[in-house]
C-alpha cells in the first residue's frame, strides 16, 4: 500500500487541478455508482486522511421556492490499496494506463482526473465522512496530529510487536512498510519488539513523522545526504547489502500480526537492531 507521503502528494496534485472547478462530466465505473452524475457540481477541495483521499464537492444550489439555497455536499472517497492511482490529463488527453482499469473519470474545462485500479471508491455525504475515516488514528501529516493520543493507542496493546502496531491505521495514520522499517532502524529497535518494551516509543513515531514530512516533494529519500532520483534507504529493500552505519549485512524477514494470519516483509540490521 502507498505511504502517507504518496497520498499527500496525490491530494496536492488533484487539489491544484480540480479545486474550484465545475465538473462537466463524471463517469463512475463501479456498479454501485454507475448512474451517478456529478455534472454541474463544484470540486471544493481534495484532502488526504492517512492513506485515504477525500474529494469534496458542492452541488448546484436548489432553486425551488422556499429552499434554503445551501449547496449540497458530497465526498468521493478513494483508497489506492496496492495498485491504485489518480492521474491528471489535459482535457481529452490520451491516458497512460489501460482504459479497462479506470474506475472514476472527472472532467473539467482544464483537466481530466482519472482514478485507475482504485481499491475503494464510494460517494458519501460530506457530513458522513467520519463513518468511513473516523476510525483512523491521528494523521502524522494532518492537522489533527496528536502525539499523546497516538502513544495512548499504541500502548493500549503492549504485547503487539511495534512493527505491526505502526502499520495499524487505527492507532496512527500514514505509516506504510517503508517508514515502519526506517523508523525502527533509526530508533535502534527490532520490528518484532513488543510495544511495551520499546524504550522510547515517542522517538520512533517522531522519526516516522519526520521522514514523512521530509518527503512531500519528489525523490523519496530517508538517508542523509543530497536527494536523488533513486530512493536512498537505511534498510528498506537492502537485503544482503551492508548496513550504512555498522557494515553488518541487512536482513529481510517476515513479521506476523497478533493473530498470526498476516505477514509483512521487514528489513533490519541484526547488529543495530538486535532481535528481542
């Protein structure tokens, strides 16, 4: 799944292209919303919430006698999951992804926005957004960030491994596997260490928050030094390569969730991050 910085960048691009624009035509290629027509609606803003995208729209003013004349409000909620993406093209521009993977098309005078292979796509009243994202923990890149609340949620299950807990979006939103591995490395803790045994949990989540914040532009990088087009990581994806600090061989393993049914890749240095 994408990391929180990827969703932040996607929301920023979509907001720049669509905010304030009237939708000329919409095409929802999922059965539940196939007949929905948002032509005439105005995109007010596109915002990220953890790994979720919220596209907020205001409907045409109701002109019926006695009506309140307040615009209706809807939100297009999407989640990219593993393969999804939103692309922006000039009006009528040729798509760079297969047409059969398109799930949502929004056309304005200045841009076409197309959502491909979206893992989740639904339209809800804006007033009911909390029903779909209200379960999320504090967003590391959002205005609602609350370190104490994030720590409280993490510490509520002290026996869960820190590597798994950091991916639990109900505890804190925005961390994916890359930043989970990198934050554990920078904190000198093995991802399999139980949350209750982490010596400085605040440092670990703040390392992740800092890395996310430093990568809102192009060219993701978590190591020190000049930014490059190719990602530079401390341990993520560097199996069998030397640790950048101590020279030991970086290892790759699998970390299971509390019920043992979900396993995710972890990367770690056995010397800098000794196993519990």
